[in-house]
C-alpha cells in the first residue's frame, strides 16, 4: 500500500515562511510525478507545484517565485518551501503522487488535475493571517 504523510503546516503571519514535507512508503518518489495541491472549503483542489522526478517543476502562477518544490529521492521525501506567504495561501495542503507523466513540448510533464493522481496524503493545514 502507498502511504503519504504530510507535515509542517501551521499558522504564520503574512510575509512569513513555512516548509511542508511529504514522506512516503510503497511508492518511489523518483519513479514519476509528485505534486502539492491545496484546497479551501467549497473549492476544488488546485495544483500548487508538481515535479517529475525532481527534474522538472511547474508552479501555479500565483505562487511562482515564492514556493519551491524539491525532492530528496534518497529519503523519499518531498518538500514545499513557501516564502512570502499571503492570506490567500491559506488552505489544506496535500501531497499527491502517481506515475502519470506525459510528454509535452520536449519534456516530461506532470498533470495538474487532481483526477490524475491516485495517491494522496491526509493533508496539512496552512493558515496565514
């Protein structure tokens, strides 16, 4: 069974930083796509950052230059460094994984739809005030 566990959420003032981590078992993070999604009440999950094997990463426009996704493949851990946090970053953050990469414009790309991921963590809350 695949298990993903997020940690690192919490409350922070606007402008502050948080670092989320996702550890996993039953799935090798370097074998495909890893992603961070977030969700607020009444809305669909949106892909904040996604990475194919830690080699290529794509970010939601609103977090570009503020968030950084990274993979420690040796430890099977994925991190999301979040800087310059804004009130609108408040959400439940989830890590997701699957071997769902596709070839696009000369590079492997990970999908942005939650429907394309089968493995999920339980989520960690991030609150920015």
